[in-house]
């Protein structure tokens, strides 16, 4: 059985009473903006230490001023002068580059939102883990590409990892960590994305604009495409394996197009516990922000009579090969999830840039996995090497798929 968030109760809950110091890694994205929206509603409860972005200087500077951040970091170091100009006349420290991202994560904030997209979030997230912070983890790619090492570091540094992904947050709310052996299975619900009920013959010509239009959730481009290919659910399967003390074959996926039940835990007595809510990421984010207490959100309250019916459908694993690919990867373990994550990031980016077709994404991931020998990884530097190799191989494969 793997380690997970089960040891959370032995963590020193709150060093500072009701007041929290906050850092948001990836503050300009969808999760970052939702997080700051909650913080802005009760500013007296929070002090913002650092905010970070990749290249969106204007939004980052606006947020940093509004939230009186101590530091603003832009990962793209060619934009440092722009950031300095945008923050001139304030006391906010402007910094740029990957090392500065790390410095932001290292600042003594009680609570860190990890919401950079992709494996780029791994290093700063680990930095926050290593100083024993409470980390609200939205960046699932971190756990997919380096799950074992991340969880080891969480344990070793007495850090706290709180799941932000709505499914994992739901599981976290209903999982009986004291009697984990009484859990029969975890069921991750999936909206199915925009194409779950389309015929596979219609998927060949899907454009990036269509793929990013999610029916229920407003999210960043990468996760929206992952949701459309259902790779997102596969990544979440791996994420759940590392977060919760269950075996690989205790994880199930079901399509639930209304996105009201966010996931379920079934117990050996036949009881099934679920968490429900309207599809608004501010609900799971608030659970991690207030944890161990609940806080009020402006989210629409759930009215089941308004919704009328909830549907559940078995996913079509032929139409969505990503699910099978991720199941195999989870079984293989070792470097396989790292290869999966890196090749998927490369393929999604190629699709968004119009270089490949929608259905090519899963093929490229599958071919990359076929080409690279899976091995046991001993260190984080192994993770970086595998990630780099998989990106190169996926890039080469993509040239053969060009539209
Ligand atoms: P977005 O694309 O909306 O935002 C990503 C954020 O990361 C932005 O602040 C972006 O900066 C920054 N960023 C991008 N690339 C880099 C980089 N190389 N280095 C440093 N910073 C970078 O993504 P989302 O908010 O949708 O998703 C963030 C994470 O949360 C993902 O891992 C996703 O899977 C996960 N998640 C998201 C959900 C959602 O509802 N959106 C739900 C559950 C999980 P800039 O704006 O400058 O580009």
C-alpha cells in the first residue's frame, strides 16, 4: 500500500491562529485567480507573500498591487524589466526566472497554492514541501511525474498536502483515514469533457477552440484539452494512487456529465460516501484554504431539484484510449508515469498550436511510451532525465504526425 495524505492529522495545524500567510504559484491562471478571488473576500485573514506567473506581466502586476504582495515573480526572465516597470512606485519585489520561482516558494508562507500548469510546477512545489509548508495541490502533473518522491518528501518534511482537484478534494472529505482498510474502492467521476457522447468519427477534425470549451468547468487550456481526451481522468487516477492509501485496482472511473458528484468512496459494508456541489473550483479551493475549518464561499448553492437528474455512464475506452494507457502506466510504475506526463504535455501543446490533430494526442503518448524503456527511478534527478528524454522523443514522433 502506498503512502498518502493519511498522516495529515499529525501535522501542526495552525501556527498562526486564523490568520494565514499565502503564496500562490501560478496566480494568473484559472486556479490562481479563483484562489485570489476567495482571498479578496476576507483580506483581513490573509497576508500575501508571493505571486507568480509565466509571462502574463500585466495580470501579475495587477494582482500583486491589489493583494499587496511582498514579491511578484515572472518565470520568463526576458520580462523582468516589464514587471519592474509595472510595479514601479510600489515596495513589491520584482523577480524573474526559475530560481526566483523557487525563492517565492521558499518564502515563509503558511499556505502555498501550487497551481502552475505542468511539470514546471514540480521544483517550486517541492521547495515548499521541503520547508514543511501546507500545500494546496492543484498541479496534478507534479504527482504524476514524481509521485513517489513527492510523497516521500511530504512525509520526511512533515509537510501537509491538501488536494485541490475537485475529485481528490471530494475523496479527501469522505475518506476514512482511520479505517482505510475498510475502503472497497474509490470512484473518480468525470464530466467526460465536451465529446464523451460524440461518435469517434467526429473527433478527427476537432479544433483547439472546440476542445478547450468545457461544458461545466472554466479552466486553463491544457487541462481543458486533457479533459476532452479524458487523459485528465487518467492523470487523476495516478494522482489518487499517490494521495490515498489504496491499491491500484481499487480505483475506478465513471462518467457523470452533470459534474455534481465530485467523487465517491465505497466501503466494505456497501455504504458509498460522496461529496456534491455545483461545479465551481472555489469550493474545493476554499476547503484547502480554510482547512481544517470550512469557510464561506460565494459559489452557487446546490439545488438538486433544479438539476433534476444525475447520469452515470461507463467510459468508452476505445473512443478514449488515454484511460487504458494510464491504467497500464499505473501498473508498470517506475518511470512510466513520468514518460506519460511529459509526452502528453508535448502533444497537447502541439495540438493547441495546430501542429497535430486531436486524436493524435493519445497516439503520440502511446508511441512515446513504446519507444522508451521503463525503469526504476532512484532520485529526482532521474525524474528530470526521464522527463527530458520523453519530451525529445515525443517531439520527434510529432514530426511524423504533422497535419
Ligand atoms: P492555467 O493555464 O489557467 O494557469 C497556469 C498558471 O501557471 C498561470 O499562472 C501561468 O502563467 C503559469 N505557468 C504556466 N507555465 C509556466 C511555467 N513554465 N513556469 C511557471 N509558471 C507557469 O492553468 P489552470 O489554472 O487551469 O491549471 C493549473 C493546474 O491546476 C494544472 O496542473 C491543472 O491540471 C490543475 N487543475 C486545474 C483545474 C481548473 O479548474 N482550472 C481543476 C483541477 C486541477 P501565465 O498566466 O503567465 O501563462
